[in-house]
């Protein structure tokens, strides 16, 4: 009887995890820290836009992370789950770049997405 309760409890926990959208991320090895998204924010003339705010949205949970680009326009989001799609865009002085997607089907450990903002 006790074994049946344990099995039932484990099944209920698994069902709750799947309903809540929990998807464990299995690393290839203990040194795997997820994926890295990096890129550069520039204007239409390729000049870096230091201080631009870069927004990264998890398409599954809609959680948003932000990063303020350095003076060289570079941004980075480390340790991203390889099993989730992300959307990224930048804003600078009231202007916005196009939204780009980093797909879970793109298996590269480092993805580079440059963002352009028309500041005029």
C-alpha cells in the first residue's frame, strides 16, 4: 500500500510539473552552463549605440531580462536554456529595433544577433 502511495505521489508531481510548463534542462556535462546570446546594438550607419537597453523575452514564460549595452554597443545574456525560444530587441532614446528570435532548434552554444535602430 505504501509503495502505491509513493508511485501515485511521483505521478502527481510529474503531472503537475508538465502542466506548469516545467521542463528540466539536461546539460551535456557538468561544465555546460547553457547558451550565450550576444550581439551589438548599432544605428543604421553601424555606429554603436552605447546605453541602449536590450530586452530578452522567454517565449514560454514571458519573463523578461534586460541588459544595458556598453559604449561599444555590445550586449550579452549568458546561461540561457537550450530548450526555449527567446525574443530580443533594443530601445534607444525612444526608438526600437526589430524583434529577432533565438530558436531552440538553433543548437549553437553561442548565438550572435546584432540589432539596428533607426534613430532618426
